[in-house]
């Protein structure tokens, strides 16, 4: 297992380098001159100043040389300097990474636990009223645009009922510390996490339902029932673990999507995470910051895929023998 994990880590490193090279050429293929953007923010656009800006940021060198310099820097975890934020990119991303992981991690737990529970309930009651209700609600949530769902939740729970804050990360100038601070952030977390998690909850519920129905017809399930095991034991000991395999696969793939795909949610709820930072960097044409964000997201996705492979060995013991 250690040898297999080492091979996977080596492949992960190669993929990250390849993604970094691709992102470099993708960002630099965008129209416009970055030096003009930087000079425009300084209030000077004469040619002499532009040449000095290009020299300071290495923009006057060939693209291949710029790529080599960029790769050397990321090996030492130097992601460069954001001309818009006027701060090192590592500091900017580190500041926004925590809120993004908090949001996506909470949404992932909500979607996975809720989807597995509802899917299993629908699968063991296939064709009954509860199955129909869960299936219809899953289809409705899956077909609903995520930004519209977020706005509707804000109108209901914030505007109409006044239970939860509509946007933000925490109460401004509240002075909270310790548990009071985390409880305050939890109130702001509920709506964006529900909005982001409900979409994937619907996917996992439908996938779990189909998997439970398929597993229920397997020989080992029929044998367990023939031996006199009650339905609860059959579900927990024989059906659920095998039915989880496709859900684990899908969840592992979409865990990275949650981190990289929270741009809309963070924008709607003014959540100060990487998704919103990406949106701001695009509007401000902060190319170095975009490269840093893309690199961090690719690392996170690779880590989630590695964890999924390791979790698969726990869920399905047959893989350990391969």
C-alpha cells in the first residue's frame, strides 16, 4: 500500500506541474498587455514607465524564459506578488483559503450524509410514497439553478423570517472571540453551505437509491435474508457498504469541483473565499494572482483524488488484493 501511495503521489506531482504549465500559457494567451494594467493603476502610461514595468515583472523576456522563472518560483512556494492587492500572493491566498475550505467542507458533509441517508431510504422503499417524494424533490433541486436557489433561501430565511444573515462571513466589528466568534460565523455559514450542498445532495441521493436497488438483488443479500437476518442488519452489514462504492467515486471527483466551483455561491453570499477572489482577479486582470489560485486549486483537487483512492481501499477490501 505504501508503494502504491508513493506512485500515486509521484503521478500527482507530475499532473500538478502539467496543469501549472497549461495554466501559464492559458493566462498569457489572454488579450491585452499586463504592463498596461499595472501602469494604469499607477497613473502613468508613458512608454518609458511601461518598459520599466515590463523589466520589473519580467514581461520583457521570452515566454519560455518567463515559464522557467515561474516554475522555479513555485518549487520554493513563491507565487509572486499581486500588483492589485499590493501583497505577496501566498498571503492573499492563505487568507482566503480558510473560508473556502470551511464552506466547501460543510457543504460536502451535508450533501454526502444527506444524500446517502435519503438515497438509502428511497432505495429500500422503492416504489412507495416516500421513494416518490424523495425522487421528485431530488429532481427539482438538481434542475434548479444554484444562484436562484441561493437567492430564494435568502428571501425566505433572511428577509421574510429574519432567522439568518443574508451575506458575509461574520458580524463586522463584533469583537467576538473564541466560541462566540465561531457561533457567529456558523450563522453566516448556514445559507451558503445549504445552497452549495443541496445540489450535490440531490445527485448523491439519486445515485445511492439506484445503487441500493441494484445491490438488493445480489445473491449475498438474498442469502442473508434466508438465514433470518432482519432488514436493519441486512441494510447496514450487507447492502450499505457495497452500495457506497459509486457514491464514494462520485464524491471524490466532485470534492475538487466543490472547491473550484464555489465562485457563484461566494459571489451571491459575499463569502470571502477563493471563488470570489478568482472572480475579482479576472475583473482586475491580475494574472499572477490567477496563476496562484489555479495552482492551489489543482493541488487541492489532486489531494482529494488521492484521498478518494485511499478511502476506496477502506470501503472495498477487494482493491487491497490487486
